C-alpha cells in the first residue's frame, strides 16, 4: 500500500522535479563526487590485488559513464586477481555470488 501511495505521489511531483535544469544539479553532483572520493585514502595501494580493482572500478565508472559497469569490472578484476595470486581466502561468499552473476550477465549479454 505504501509503495502505491508513493508511486501515485511521484506522478504529481515528476513535473516539478523535471523542471529543474541540469545546470542546477551539477553542483550537487560535484559534491557527491567529492564525498565518494574520501574513501580512496583507505585503499591499500601497496597491495596490488586491492589497488588494481579499486583503480579499475574508478576508471571504468568514468569511461563507461556507468557506475554499475565500473563496479562490475572492479569485482571481476578483484576475484580474478585473488584467484590467480592464490589468495581466495580473502574473497567472501557474497563476492563469489556477485562475481558469478556478473559472469552470467556477460555471457548471456553477448549472445
């Protein structure tokens, strides 16, 4: 019921939010970008199996214009690097599940 009410409310509010020009949203996006960069200082840059996936995630987000694609390439590279360096104990079960889902997405997305 709550979802239906929120959906109905969004139908009336969309024209209001849609009337905001993109130039007005740019400062908010810059602030969000700055806040997203603050965790970068916590990355273990000396550990290549941590640094390379983090770097690829950031680069692919920019190049692909997609946060989801950046995260996908980051997780894929993280698992593959840990696998090739025999550090599979560092990979959580959930990361394995997400890795498998991304591999399936790539295989069936290419067909």
